[in-house]
C-alpha cells in the first residue's frame, strides 16, 4: 500500500487551484507533471489527455476561454485521501460580461511535487445568485 499523502500534496492541489483560477500558465506548468493523466467531465463533454500540453490546452483553451475571467475563488478545500488528494473550489466568474458561479471537484495523485494523475468534474457555468 502507498504511503499516506503529506501536506506537500495538499499544497500542490492548492497551487493548482490558484494557478488555474488566475490562468497562470507558468504556475500550471510547474504543478503538472510532463506525463500527467488528465480526465475531466463538463456538462455534455468528456475530456482526456495523457500529457501536460494537452491538459494545459483543455484547461486554458476550452474550460476557461479568453472571454472568461475568474473574479474570485469563493471557496476551496483540499485534503488527503490516503494516497491521493481530493479538492474542490467554487468560482465567481464573468464570461462575456455575464456573472456566473462554477464549481469543480476532483482527485489527484502527486509525486515528487507534481500532479501525475488528475480527474475533475465541473458544474459548468451556472447563473450567479448573490447570497
């Protein structure tokens, strides 16, 4: 059996959330292993790739398009689950001038300070409701 996760893995997940939320390609590149296995599910579509360039293209080219701006990380959590790290975050995001809420959750494997396997489920952009 694999050893339990350390706070380093939780920190890696938190760095992923921050980098993705701010569309920071350099920071995302640093947190994803070159051969990362990425799987994602958004409303109506499944996504999968086996390398960092593919994951970056999905995350920064399709999931967050140029017209999307994350205004705030409303909430976030990352915690260990034995040999993986689970995470969740909720955004207030403006897309084409319209305010939305979006929540994503997933699990990841972290090795040597980088995510080697990640699976994320996305709510899609939902109408923003204050309160």
